[in-house]
């Protein structure tokens, strides 16, 4: 008998444009996971409502993020791809888990405190209970593995807490979801200005988006901060130089990387040449994803089919979990 694949759940926010950091930090792992696990990947449109997006943009945002993920290599036949709001059972489980969540612990979550600091006029209950909704997203499918970055690990720990509290109070139902990556260090793509990592919203000229056209990619890389050329052979690389080399390693062939490593070591490197080569190789990498995503984004009938098919599969799992949760709590009267 074939063993059942482990369940993986991950959410994709429906705000902003996907960039190189999203690709290497998350999507590349999703593509690998789809071959090995039973994957539920959802577009987190409810989560995006905490920042009050314009209603007329919501649908196009969901379509775009879905198209960019499929264009990058996610296969709707291998993974369950759906919009969070198409699964009403998530909202009911969110309500049930809120009864096990405490104000004190929610107010201490670093991401909540940061959002309050950045936007003190929009401290809504959705922001406060964001980790509870995230827990419902995960527990509704009884996920055992969740690919998360460092900034989300505390939210995942809270998901484990809610699973433990539910199981202790009502009876065993939820496995405890664990953070997961492939053991390689998670790839963080540096911003082209050397200040932190690439971002969906901040300093767009320092971030390479999967939707950027060829000229813009080359222009951004020409302006990338590099610092000074070495004066002593085999000098250690500064952080800014290492940033450029790390991008080169991601998209260029090993012989190209070796050529520029040698030029760095013998002090003959010219950063204009290196950025020119990086621009060419980055265009070769991004342009097929961009073109495929663009074609998919324009095919509304296909995207609707993907979402409908994904919602049907996700609801099958969600209905079963919620029915079990209601019975354990005692919410079944006929």
C-alpha cells in the first residue's frame, strides 16, 4: 500500500508584485515540494484585508499572484491552489480558535507591534488576530509541515499552541505543524542598494520583480551598489560585492561565476562588465517567467478553472476537519 504523502500548507499574500526574493526564498521550494508532498497553497486574500486594499484591485491582485506562481513553475495538477476566501470552513475554524487565543499573547507578537508602530491609525482586530487566522489556514488541512521564513516562525509556534490547547480541551484532532525547508539555508536576496533584502513595496528600483521588462532589469542592475574594486589580490569581499556575486551564482553559469571570481582575486575586475553580464543572465532567467505569467494573467477562464478546481479539493479536506472539530466541541444537535 502506498504511504500517504505528508501535508504541506503555505499562503501567498495577494499584495504587491512577486520579486526575485519571493522566487528563491519561497517559490523555488514550493516547486520542489509539489513533487514530494500533498501541497495546499492558497492566495491569502482575507489576510490582505487588514490593510484595506481597494476593492477594484482585489481580483486582479489575486489573478496576478496566481499567474506569477504558475508561471514560475507551480503546477495546479500537482498542488491544490485556491483562494483563502473560497473556503468558508477556514473562517469558522478561525472563530473557534479565537476562543482559545488570549489578548495578552496576541498583543506581544512582534509583527503586530511593528504594524501598530508603522500605522497607529489602523490597529484593527484582524491585525491583532492575524496569527489565529494563519493557524486556521494551517490546521484546517491538518498540515504537518509549513514552509516559513524566520519572521513567521513565532506565528507557527502559536499555531502549535492552538493545536495543543484544542487537543487538550476537546480531544486529539490536530497534528502540531512544524517549520520546514530543505535544510539548505533559506535564500535571502539582497536589495540592490545594499540595504536589507528585496521588498514588495519599499525602494522599487532596488528590487527585481518577476514582472520587470528586460530594459528595466538591466537598468536596475547597472545602478546596483558595488563599492570599490580590490587593490590587493585575494581580498575578502565586502558585503556589497558579495551581494552581486550571490545574484551571479543564482542566474549565471558556473564558468561565468568562476571568471569573475578570478578577476576579483587578481584585481582586474570591472564592475561595469560584471553588472552587464549579470543583466544579460537575469533577463534570460526572468523573461520566460514574466511572459508565461502575463499570458496566464490574461486568461481569466483558465484562472477561474484553477481556482474552482482548487477550492473543490481544499473544501473536501476542510469540511472533514471542521466536522470533526464541531463534534469534539459538542456543536452537533441533529
